[in-house]
C-alpha cells in the first residue's frame, strides 16, 4: 500500500511538543509509514539527525525510500532503544516520539489479519517473522486464558461468553480467519445491550488479541523509563496512545516520574520535606492533547488519539531507573 494512504495523527502538535532544534538528534521509535518522520526531517537543519525504529518489515521497506543522509532506520522493537542508539554511536537524544497502535496500511491489508472488515488469515503480528499468530493462540488457549485476555486487554464485558464460543467453535473447525472470529463473537454477544452500540461486537476482541500477540502493554511499560535514561536535559518525550489501557500507562508513568517522591503514596504521607527528596527526572508538559474536530473529520482514525508530553529535567536519575530484565 502506498505510504501516501497513511495519514499520521497530530503532526503539528507533535512537532510543537518535541520543541525541535535544527541541529538536534531525534528518535521516531514507531516509524510506521513515516508520516511523522518526514515532518521531523523537514524541520531539521543540515546537522540534524533522525533515527527511526519499527518491528514491521513493511515499515522497513517504506523507510528505505527515504534517501536522506540525516536519517537512519533500524528494524527493532522500541524497547530496544537503550541498546540500539548506543550501537549507532548516540548516547543521548533531544527528543523521542512514540506513536502507539497500528498504522492504516496494517489495518487495511487483509493479509495482516488486524481487521474483520475483510477476510484474511488471523495473524495480527506487527512483526510476522516473530512470535505466535493470533490463530495459534486461539487454538491452544484454555477458555479461562481466552476470557482473561479478552477482558483485560479488550475491556470486554462479554469476555467469558466470547471465550466459551471460541472454544466450542474450534472443536468443529479451526478459528483461523478474521471473518470467522468476528462471526463467532457476534453470535456470542447476540442482541445483548452494549454501551457502544455504534461499535462492531468484535472490535474489543480484536483489540485484545492484537495487544496480547504483540505484547504491546509490556513493551510500553519497558520502554518509557528507558527513553528517559536517553534524554538530554530539557529534551522531550511525546507519546500518542489510542486506547485507555495505553494512555493509563503513559499518564501514570509521567505522573510518577514527575514527582520528587516517585508517586509513592506512602512517601507522600511521611513527615519529609519535599526539598529533602530527590528531584524528579521528568516534568509533565501541559495537559493531554487530542485531535481537533477538523482533524477527526479529515481522518476519522485519529478520533481516539491522545498525546502526552514530558520533559527531562536536570536532576540525576534515581538508582536503577530504567533497569529491567530483557526478553
């Protein structure tokens, strides 16, 4: 699918949020089809530099079409940012962007299995060369495992009924295509009332499976502190999320890292002067930013986007900040 068919969200807001310097070094950790990357490059000077990451091989192919000596792409999971940048000789960045979720070409390509609007193999992997396809998980998971994934990652009220329906259906034939899964979910939900009547019954189940298969929430939780360790003082981190589970993680991380007590409620109640506590490594920048009505009208897929921004302070990082085990 041509790159022109992917419309990046909140582009002007991202450029303002990153407070770009022409000679700075920036990271687009979720290249997608390069909409934000191209906008950043257009603002950089001759000495500026942009590094981009993505796990999708089609994103890699798209990045190869950017012939710009200031730009470099690496096919990596964004949680590898703290290893990938030093490998490129970069110790610190002047700004990092995370645009979470999936790109329009991924949604619109039936071969990827992200959407039920066209029939295709039930894959859902952002990197189709690694991990377990959604169909394989549906084939092996217990009803309880299915129910927990659909409930926890899809916030689906009917998770138990949907899980039972999938287990019953796979006893007859494998649940291997998007349309078959969507039909199973629709039958399981039936005519029961929903708060989101305008939403297809399968939407939350598909979201849940995509998040689970790609380890999206775990990736995000690992990556946020690693980004902070790589930011220059006064450098900014901008994160666009598309559903409440992602946004909750981002919001809580920024709030905790912007508090001198790390957001620990036990410390808040202790008789310790705030001046005696270690200064916070981050400072939240403004309130959450959402698309304007004009952008939503032009690009309906932007309607659920939320941009949050934080700035690295001059404070030293707390001991062990950003350290965690590898996959």
